[in-house]
C-alpha cells in the first residue's frame, strides 16, 4: 500500500535549511520503491531525525479505540528497534487526553513530563491519523531543548504530518494481514465445530491452527471441569509443565478465569500472578473462553521471548476465544445428538443403528487380523407373560436391569445392543463359538442370580464362518435362537450345531 506524498513545499512553511533537509530525507522514505515493513519504516524515520536531533528514545504505540487505551509496540534506541514491553511512564493520562482531543503534535519541556533520565530535555508526541481517527502515537524523547516557540511548533507539526503519512501505509498493511489471518482462523474454527468430531480432537486442531497461523510458541486450551481447569489441547515447542489447574491455584491462567478478563504478562519473571511453568517461558497471555456470560475455560499462549505476543496477535486471540467456546458447545450438542441417534432411549445401550456402525468397524479390524467375531442373538424367555401380568412399566424395569447385567458382564471391547422389544444382540471381539458359549452361560447365571424372573435363549453365529454381513449373521443367530426357545428356552444353540443349512 502506497500513500500519496505531498511535495516538500507544502510542508516547509517556516523556512530554514535544517527544516527542509529533514523533510526531504523523510520524503525519500515515502518514495522508496520497496514496500517497507512497519518496523523498518519506523526505524528509518528515527534514524533521519537522529541525524539532526539527539534522540534518547523513540516510541511507536497503537491506540485501541475499543478499550480507549494506548498499546505499547516498538521502541528505537541507539540505532536499534525492539519490542516495547510496557507503556512508558511519559504517557500520562493528561498527555494522552491532550493528543486525543487536539489531534496535533505536542511538544513538552522537561518539567512537563516524567522521565528518569535527566539528560532528556524535551518530548515530542505525534498522533498518527487515518483520516480524522487516531490509530497510534509516535513519540521522541530528545536531549535537545525544544523551545515551544511558534517556529518550533510549526516545524514539528510539519514533521508530525509527514511521519503520520509515512507510518499509515505499513500500519494499515499490518491490519489487513491480521484481518486475513482472522478470517482464515474463523473459517477453520467454524468448519471444525460442525464436523462432529470429539471435543478433544476439535480443540487440538483449533490449537494447532492458531499456533501455526499466528506463529506462536505454545498454545493450550483449558476447559473447566468442576473445580479444575483441565488441559484439553496443547501444542508447542516450549519445554513446559503439563499441569491441570485447580481454581484455588495461583497463576495467570486461573487469574484470567476468575476475573473473566484477558491478562497479559509481557515479562513473566516480573509478573505477580505468574506461576512457574518452565525455564523457556518469558511472556504469557490468558484469555477466558466464554459462551454468553458463562466462562467455560481459558485460551493460554506462552512465548519464549519477552513481550513475544504483540498487540495484533493479542487482539486476534481475543476475538477467537469466544469462537472456541461455541465450538465446544456445538461439539457437546453433536455428541448428545449422536448418543440419542445411536442408543436405545430405554436402556441406554446401543440401538440397531449404533450396533451396525460399531460392527462395521470391528469386522474390518477382524478381517485385517484374521480374527473371528461371535454374534449372540439373545431373547428373553417368558417376558410376554410378565408384561401381560404386571404391565409394561414392570416390563421396562426388567429390560433396564437385564441391559445393565449384560453390559457389565461382557468386556469393554465387546458390543451390546437392544434390537427389538425383548431382543438383545452381543458382538464378542476375537471370539469363536466356544468363547460365546462360555459367555452365554455366565450371562444366564448372572440373570438368575439377579432375581429376575426370566431366562435367556441365545443363538450364536460366527464371523466370517457363517457370513460377513451383519444382517446375515443376525438372521442365522436368530434362527439358532429359535431352536433354543423351541426346546424350552434357557439354552445356547450355535449355528454349527444345526443339522441343516441356515
């Protein structure tokens, strides 16, 4: 982005060789063919003025119009530019208000501002204007004594106008860069929030995307669980402690959660809230993750550099934090909807749809490793009599109790589902008909020991011996179960026992 630089004659209203020479050198910066960064442009401006004035320090700060405060950015000293850790003491409330109100370059003598270095005699503060809006401040602490004569005031107003024009393009370019970054991250977070993945997986991908795009050293997402802040996602290159936190702990993360406000420590070693997390960490920001007025977690960023998280990044992270909150809510809603879709509402175990989904996964795995799956069709004996005699509420209680017994007496890797009124189906992983028969006997024994007035008739088919399709295996196991019931119930019959093809 280039700015139209007016001719020198427009600025040289006071005359004088020195005034004109400085202006011409500043104009050369604006006419340079290459597009300089904000840091380089500020350095060039400071170097030009250093040829004619004894500059002790130069500062560039942004103005956050939402929070109505100035944000430290970079400083120039002894020919070098580095990040500014905190707002310099010279920027008192009175000086800032003067600039915001008058929108003109301000010149002050040594008695009118605070500075610990006695060599500093003058302060010049220049508002950076985009139209009529102040977007930043550029200031120079000088060892020269700038007298507040009309000539000096006009001269520095001219400098201020041109310096403002020179700094606006790289500032706006930087703003546009971060708008593009924000747009990219917002789009990615929105996409992840509707993909239906587990919360931890979504948050890991979000944390990784934020770290990569913003070029951060460490990104951690905490979510509140009771009295704790649990780490749900963490990516980074720093050697740091992987500690979950309690709300009684000290530290920047807990402080941000409790206050509900972002907290930035440009130098953690001098910060009163910092809780030691590792030798490489030098700056940290924690931003509460909110959904509405409710705080559900914290987005925590750490850097290995002092003041390593600049204002643009902090502003971007602040916008992203609530989007992370809505991603968590969406993931929880999707998880609940998925649970409803895949689980039987009465017993809480899988329904036929959930069974089909899990069987497909296990069948692929069994085929890959050449293992067997045992499919057990379980039917309750005399259940209809209980329903007819005691009613459906009593029947529902029995179904819930049986589902609980079945679920707690198979392995965690096995599958149990309710596929009909009083029909259940179990899939045993890496099991043949011998194992299935053993498990079936144990289930019948547990039902009897539970004081439930029913027994189980069970038919068993084996993947892949009796078929590779779930419906085929269910059909054959159902047929075997029919023979178990026909012979009086409370029996186990496998497809291999039947004397003719099923």
